[in-house]
């Protein structure tokens, strides 16, 4: 997914002044490809395994490590939270996590970041809120403790975000944009968060309340994530760490992440063997530190916002990125394996040489084409994609000749004679390799196409017995069939724009 | 003097000024020959030649298409009312904006509705002008803007005998050595007209190999030379091999209908191995539905075949395959619905990540791309993963040509029963071909212009 960063904002979060070019290089070599730089805006591609990078804070945190400005586990101000969460009923979205964060000096960049983060996390990691969703609230507008409960939709009532009047859960789902978009995620009942004086915070995963919304004056935040699987801790960690990077103090809430690093076993010798590199033991801490991962000699220590680091191979990759992909030499191992080509492809290549020698141009048309082209003559048994975006590419070809005719039709302004051929797979209905050729000019004749086939048959050692054949693609009495395929004069009704006689053949290349 | 030169000069001696076209007609020779011979005479100072350029309006390929099928906006009117999303791309691209401009249709709630009736529209200005190739300036301007007509320059040459040309005694030369002249020995006395080496020869319409085939052959040669064995598989694949065996979770966006072509019918699951794949999915993603795995797809990568290869082979093995893959995309100059992918894998206890860099660098070096950059990337089935960029001095930019990595243990272990290193890559053949030959529109490679295939250069 694409994330937009403001260079000045990222700069302010970096520990040292960094040139734009240096930052872009580092982003590329970290695995967040820079798609576009437009004045002050950097657009990067964030991979789906790194939801922690969907904010300028997350990116700057990673870059502070990768550029060597701040190695190892990130350090934040932390304490237990004053907020208590009481769980009354919790069956609809059973996985829950919370945190609070206080003392933020709000500005426009933070608001923008929170919005981008929430949107991107919802669509990607949250699978459009189905798997996970997040809520961010102004803590000062809430009177804890907060109760988590469930209610029938028509019993819920509050002013949803962006509205001016109180609505029932049912109304919210029917009338608001967000409600309509995500109504499929709820049935008759919905989860509701309510504070001690009855203020509704939200109805996850649909919408928060207007009463508790974050604005330009918000200093202290309450954060939640609800979901259908483990992972809500990660989402709360991601959002909370981003705000902590802006100077806030984290407050743990149960259930929720503790922000103490996970210990995961990591065998660094095995990793070096797999990567094919040698790292000095004293360098190991530094390299993992560049990835904001700690190291105690046997375990890697992983910050809670990184849910993607669990197994040996995950740390091996971190080590490789920290080592630098540009530092790998590119070794070519000795091997006594001998390459062997596919005889079918060799045969096709020999055939191409023969066809070119006979004056034919090789063309390529689409395997996936339109029913319109293939079924001009009432073809049936075509293999069709059930969900093609366009009719033009929806059907697997069962013949090569229609593609050649199509080619001739779009090239009527080129010089004649036109002699073309194609070797390719068709589905009839099984996948098989074929060759087809076509000749178009004012005197294209039986004798010419038959001469080509005779020459081809000699080279291929085909002993073919031709008999007259009736086929809707050819003029009656002007086509012949053998065990390998057929040839003939194309039916005038199929010539369309070509306006010249066309003869053609199509032969199977596999076994009979 | 060439006999044709003599013929022309004799004609011009008696008459006055002619266009080469008229000359050709009067003398019954080809117009090109008349022009060529007149040139040659003018170089000898025997005729004078002058050029006149006139312009003429002609229909372009698109213009001819419109003549045949009708105005896009009128064709659009035929299928209305219709949802905006359901409109055929071609009509949406051009027809719609003009129909709106003319106030024939309106857009409301994502639906295009007619305001006017098709049979009451009559002939539009453009239609009339396109048919007659005449009309007021505005109509012609419009046709040009819509790229349906273009001005074509026509060059005519007029020739006239000079004073010297009128006076000179004309003598026929011999143009061709014949078996008869050789046998009789008469060639010894004959006067041969000299060649005109700057004149074009007789045009040839060559038979040629397609650029993609040329590139496929280069790639095959390189991998065979590096000791890889060639393989091929079916374009129709089960979701199991295309996704599940590669550890792509069943709710992964790539598996959605908008990205992947699905076919009706179901594939059978390979029994033993699907149990192992099921276990690894359940352990990591919580759930696994065999019905999802049985769905048939047009393979989205040749990597589906690579998974089968490591299941069927014992290490060490080096295998490559060049095959078609499919993406449910709308076509433009950068995207096709089907592409060739060059897939390779090295399945070997001793192979390392550094070796992957070695193979990739060697491959591109042999193709003549010596400046490449390998960056970290992400794919569900490899870890570590990389993307390969090649530097293009013309564009002063890096262009991505493919992805690679080491198969994850979650892929390798269920298929082979052990965690053996596997290097794997998938590179885009069309992109490499375009860069190699300097082709800028990917659509040029399929349903190409014949002229392009006949005259393209074999290297950039």
C-alpha cells in the first residue's frame, strides 16, 4: 500500500538532519520503495507485513535505526494507565486491546498521521475492518471506567461521528456512509463502549461517537482495537507507539499490550549460513539494533509493534536488510548439474525457422481473448473466466486461426502479400500446442497454402492423408482435414475489413 | 543510358512538362521507376526536375473504425440506460464525454441515462465531415482532435527536358547480364548501364521471428548455459498450487476476484500434501477451507509450477520455466491481462541468499544489463525477498524487472518434509523485451502492427 509522507515532518522526527536523497536511498534499501518524490511529499510502498510503517512516526523510527542514529529497542515514557476497562459482554468481536497515551502537543501533522494510519490499517491489516478495527478517542471527554458490552442495534443510541443528532444503531447502519459501507459486519447486535456516566464512545467496528472525537485541542488519548483474531495488541501498539514518538507517555491497560519486548529465540550462526555471509559477534547487536531489535546473545528482543517477527527466518531477513542488500557480493556456486531443454520448445523453435524461411512473419495474439472473436461461427465449449473485468479478455482460445484473422484485419493498411504464423497454446478443451499460418493477398490460393504445408510436412516427417472437409470457418468444398489439422480458404463472411482472399492452416504439434 | 531513361528522354524531347505520375501512365511504366529514372536523368543534366507538395485529408485507422462501427457516442446511446461501471471501456473512454458534451445523456447515481432519443439525433457535424472528408474548418478541426483524420503530404515531381537533353543523341545501354549474353560472348562488346547505388532496391517483405520469441530464446540459452533444466506446466491451475501451497492466506487480497481470473469447476487436491498445507495454514492463519483451495484459476504466477517442482524433485535441482501468467487487469500501455514470466529455482542444501544475488546478477549481465540494484521486498511465499531493478540511462531511472527470494519454511517443509534452502525468482519477460528493444508501449507486443514486426531492429 502507498503511504504519503511529508519530508519536513519526517525530518523533525529523525535524530539527525538528513538529506532527502539519503533518506530515499535508505527507504529503498530498507524495503519501503520510494514510488514518487514531489517537492516535499514522499510516496512510499509499504509491504503488508509491516503495518507499523503506515505513519511518518513509524517510518522515522525505522529510519533512525537503519541510518544508525538510534540503535536498538525504542525507549518511551511508560506507566500503568489511570483508565480501567470493564468487560461485561464480549462475543461479537472477541479479541480486544486498549491503551492510553497522555501529554501530546497536538498539531496538524499528528492529525493527518492519525487519519492516514487508521485508514490504512483498517483496509489492509484489518481486512476492511472485518478482521480488526481501531478506535481513537479524546481521553478528556471520557469518564472512566469504560464498560464493554453488547446491545441490540435498535437499543443503541448516540450521535455518530460527523452527525449532528442522536441516532439508533439501526439508523446508523441504514443512513450514515460508514454504516452502509460496513453494515455487513454486524447482525442484530453490536458491541458498544460506554463510560461511567453513560456516554457512548463507539460502536465497533462501524463508528465512534461525536462526543468523544479527537480534535485540535486533544492532549490525551484512549485507543482501542477489536477483532476476530489475535493481533489487536499489535494494532494498539502501532498507534500508541506513533503517539509516543511525538512525546506522549504510554499508559498500559488490561487487556492490551504491555510494550515490553517479546523474547524470541534466534540462532545467528544458522542465519549467517543461510545468507552466505560472515558477521563478527560484536557486530550482531549493532545490525539487529539497526532494525530496532534487541539481542541478548540467544534471544532477539522484539518491540510489540512488530507482529511479523516470530521465527528464525524472520530474523534472518532482518539481519540481511541490516547488513545491506547492496553489500552482498553475488556468489555463483559450483555445480555439476547439466541444463536440459524441453524438447517441445526446441521443436517449436525449429518450426519457427522453417516458417520464417518460407517468408512468414511470426505474430503473437492473446491466449485469453473474447468470445466475440472465437465464436464468430457458433463455437461452443469455450473455457470462460467467471469474473473477467472486460469481455475482450474473458475466454481461453480454442484455435489459433481467429487470432490470425484478427491480426490481418487490423493490418489492412500494411503491404500485401501478408504471410503470418503463430505457435502457441490453445485449450480444446485441454491445453495443447499448435501452429497456424495464414496468407492474404489478391491471389492467395489453395496451391500456395498447400505448398507451405507440403514443405512443412517434409521437414516434420508428417505423412498426412488429406480429405475434403466441411467447416464453418472455410468456404464449402475449399477445406481439407488430416489427423494433424486442417487447411482451406477462409469463408468470405469472416474476412471483414480484409477484403482479400485468405487461406490458412492450423496443425497440432503434440502427439496424435 | 538505361533503356527506361532513353524511353523517358525520347518522350520528353517531343513534349513539354510532365509529372512523373503522368509520365508513368503515358509510358506504361511503374511510377517509382519513372521517378527514379527522372532523378538519374536530372543528375546527368538532361532533364530538370522540380518538386511540388500538396496536402490531402485522409482517415486514420481509428477514423476507418468509426466509419465502420459508427460514432462511439451513438454506439453508447444504443446501450443506455446503463451503470457507468458496466460501460465497455472503449465507449466510456471516448463516447461518454462527447455524449455529455452534446447533452445527449446525463449521469446520475453512477448511471448513464439518455436525455435524447437516438433516432432523433440525425447526422452530426463530425459524421458528415468524416464521410465526405469535407466540411467547415470547425468540423475538420474536431475530426483531427479526435484523431480520426490526418493531413497527409503528397509530393509530386515535374520533369522537363533541358536544352542538352533535347540535343543529345540517345543510345540504349544494356541493363542486365543474361545467360544468352554470357553464352554468346556478346557481353564483351556490350555497353552496360551503370548501377545507381543510391536508388532503393526492390522492396522485400521478410519473414521474421517475433521479438518476444527472440527474447525467450536468449533467456533459455542463458539458463541452459547455467545448468538449469527447462520445465513447463498448465496455465489452468488449482488455487491450491497457485496460492495455498505457497502459504498465501485464503483471505489474502491477491486471491480476490478483482485480481485473479477464476474458472468454473473444481480441481482435486493432492491428498497427502494438502493435509500438511492445511496444517500449516491453520497454525498460522487460523483457518483453511478445502473448497477455496479447489477453485480453478488461470495461474497468476509460474511460481505455482515451482512449488510442484520442489514437491516432485530431490535436491540438488536447478529448474527454469518461461510461461504465461494472467492478471485480471484492464489493459493500457503498461498493463496486460496476460504476461510471460521467467521463473527459476535452485533447490539445494548448500545454496545461500548470496548465491541468489549471484544468479540474478549473472542473468542480467548476460542479457547486457550490467547495472542492477537488488532491494528488500515482500512476497507471501519468500523470506528474505528481493526486487530487482535495472538502471536505464535513457530514462535516468531504475525500472523494476522482477521479484525473487528464498522460499519460506512454511512453503518448503510441507512440500519436502525438510527446511532445505530454495532460491526462486519470477521475472517479467515483456518488460525485459521492451527495454532490450526500446519498445515503449507493451501492447505493441501483441496484435502488433505488421509494419513494426517487418522493420524492427534486432537490437536497440
